[in-house]
C-alpha cells in the first residue's frame, strides 16, 4: 500500500511540474532560423507577381504544403481558424505549394484553405532549404524579414503553437 501511495505522489509531482512550466514550444534545429527569409517574390494562380514584405510592421506566416499530404490537409481547419482570429492584426498568411494551383481548384472546394495561395517550383523550395524537415512546414517571419520560428510535420495543435509564437514575436502589434 505504501508503494502505491509513493507512486501516486510521484505521478502527481511530475504532472504538477509539467503544468507549472512556462508554455513554450521546442522544435528541431532549423538551419535558417534567425536568417533573412530567402524569397522576395511569388506568383499567384493567375500569374500575378506578388512582392513579399511590402507591408511595414507585418508578421508573415508561410505554410508550405501540397494536396497529396494528409498531415497538410489535417492542419487546414486550424490554420483557417488562426487566420480568422488574427484578421484584425498585422499578420499576413501565405500558403506555398509546388503544385499547379489551377489544377487544385476541386481540392479547395472540398478543403477550404483561407491563406493567400501561391505556387513555387519545388526546386526553389529545396534549394532554399525551406522544407528540409518535411511537409507541412510553417515558418514565421518578423517585420525585419528574419525567420523567427519554424515547425514541420502535421500537428493538430498547430493553432496553439502558432498563435503563441505570433503573439510572442511582436506583442505590441498583435
């Protein structure tokens, strides 16, 4: 009986310590962390050029994904909620795929994705090491074009992780 109480106390102490820790996410080493974001222009589905970082004092959230990636698709509802919740803040949400966006219209009917959509050659994504840890990859870039956060792999808690990181990046503007 004493052994059971000791185990219960130990379990309680472990879990209470976990909840008492600061809410902080860790992620594997990302080679581009604290470096300047390597892209400056994107092209949308209609062939229009988009120049990145023209909006001052704006945080950029880039999500690299593709339609044949189940973890990418699983994150979409949380990413849409994130965009909606930050709609009145200086945050720009951009989705980038190596697929032809024109061919993905049927996909978007079944799986809405509210980020601004852009297509980029997969070789450019690879050359710039933007998805070295796999798909989906989300990168947060500060107002100075510096990569401040990156996370790869489908996460159902992506909303919590990204909203925490966005708010901590620039609490005065968010």
